[in-house]
């Protein structure tokens, strides 16, 4: 069991990795705490939080909206929550986002904590203090910056996770290694089977290292001005692919990372051998590294990206495996490079 801390407001966040979730009661008193979870997690793991009052939500992107948050406020009222109450989100990234946002806004902010139950939520969504909901089709448009008091990551919860959900998390872990930790990337290459089989020691180390990378970046840049942008590696292309091809998030980010790596190579800052290593690890993890796409649709989606600034867009590119930088790229140049970035090699 290992832990790390993110300083932040309103308080520091303590992230524990490897702690059995059966210890939840020592982190939040059942008499004061309301748990927010989703139906899948409740039916698979509900026994772990039996003494608590539970609010069940729907884990779908379509229901990650304000009306769901309103339903939660209504339950908070019904349960008579006051400023001594505590909210715990137990579930994937959707539950964490909805629970963190509802808690942060009710009574001008109740303390909250997370028990992330997907790999993606453990290494990404539950870490960093950003929580939000979708609005009029725009992802995470409405939200808060507020640290949870704790994040308990128990890898044993992942045993029930469908393999494609595991891969979603794995794509983010590879992203973290690529932008900041060459040693973790090498470890992932060497121990991939252990990671995918959820071998306790291996997965615990990988989750911890991955969280350390995000936590380090977030601590340096809590409100997303500089360093934090690196966490978008693969995501500008990824979001455009999600919108235009119907790929799931992890798959889209996987192809997006390959496109960003190839662009880094084209611009002369990343070695071709490194691009091949990236493609190989994604492929071995069961993630795609290319997809048939309509390039105009992808470019249209990039055109609409909220991170775009005028004729340029800030993209995260790699200097090498383990080191990233943010580079403004002209939309026109990107359009020209698209053929090369999308080619099946
Ligand atoms: N706030 C942030 O910084 C941040 C960062 C990344 C992603 N996100 C958000 O996270 C969301 C995606 O999160 P996700 O990938 O965890 O999706 P999710 O919350 O939809 O969970 C995926 C599926 O797995 C199920 N599930 C959860 N735990 C399980 C378990 N242990 N066993 C079996 N099934 C389980 C869920 O019910 C759901 O059907 C998106 O809405 C995204 O915007 C937020
Ligand atoms: Zn992502």
C-alpha cells in the first residue's frame, strides 16, 4: 500500500493505492456519509458499502448532465445533509464527475472522496480535482476545481471490469508514461501481460506511477494553464476521432497518440524508432493504432476544438518517450500532414 498527496483547495487530497476498499469506514463515517454510485457497481460491489445511504445514478455519458445533478440535490435534501455531511463517489469516471460536482456545489461545497472502480477513473478521472458534467452536447462544459479529501484505489475492484474498459484505462496509463516517464514505459513494455492480467504487484505499481505523473503535473498547475496541457497528449486527435468515427474514448486516444507521435516525427523532434515502440505497445495491449477515417470530418472536428486559438492549435508533441512539449501548429499545416498521419503503415 502506498500513498501520495496533492495540495489543493479546499484541502489536500490523499490518494491511497492498494488499500482494500473494505476499510472505507475508517475514511468516512457511515452516519454522516452518502454514497453516490451507479447500478452496475452497486450490483457487483454494493456489499462493500452496505452500512451507507446510497444514491444510485446512471453511468452513461447522456445522463452526465445537470438534471441528474438536480436529482442528486433532491436526495441530499431528503437525507437532510448539512455542512457536517460527507459525499463519497464509488464508481467509474462518470460517477466521480457527477458526485464531485454535486458535492462541490451543494451548500457551497460539501467535502467528498472517491473510490474509483474503473482503471481509467483510478489513474485519471478521480485524480486532479476537476469535476464536471456535459452541457448541450459539449463534454464537461460545466464544472468545478475542487480536491476530494481522499481517493482510495483498490485494484481488486478491477477484476469485474470488462476488458474494453480496462483498455480505456490502459491508454491513459501509456499516455502518462509517454509524456513524463520513460522508465514506466519500459516497465509497461516488459510487464504488459502482468498488467493486463491484473497481477497485484504489477498493476499496483503501474497505477501508483501513473497517478504520480498526473498528480505531479496537477500540483504544479492546478488550474490548467501550462504543464497540465500535456495531459491532453493524443486527445485533440482522439476527441476528433471519437466524434467522427464512433471509436470509444480509449481507442480514439490510442489512435490519437499515434497521430501525435507521427506528427512529432514529421516535425523532426521524435525518432522513428520511438514511434514504432509506441505503435507496438498499443497493439500488444489490444488498442488500435490506425483507423479508417474521413480526414475532412476529423479536421472539421479539430476546427471546432475549444483549445484552438485562431489559425493555430496547441498540440502536445513528444521530444522522446517520456518527454512532451506543447507546440502551436497551424491548422493549414495539420491539414497537409493528415495523409501521412493516417496512413496504414
Ligand atoms: N474529471 C476528470 O479529470 C476526468 C478525466 C478523465 C475522464 N473523465 C470522465 O470519466 C468518464 C469516463 O469514465 P470511465 O471510463 O470510468 O467510464 P464509466 O464511469 O462510464 O464506467 C465504465 C463502465 O464500467 C462500469 N463499471 C465501473 N466500475 C466497474 C467495475 N469495477 N466492474 C465492472 N463494471 C464497472 C460502469 O458502470 C460503466 O458501465 C467520462 O465521462 C470522462 O469525461 C473525467
Ligand atoms: Zn482521456
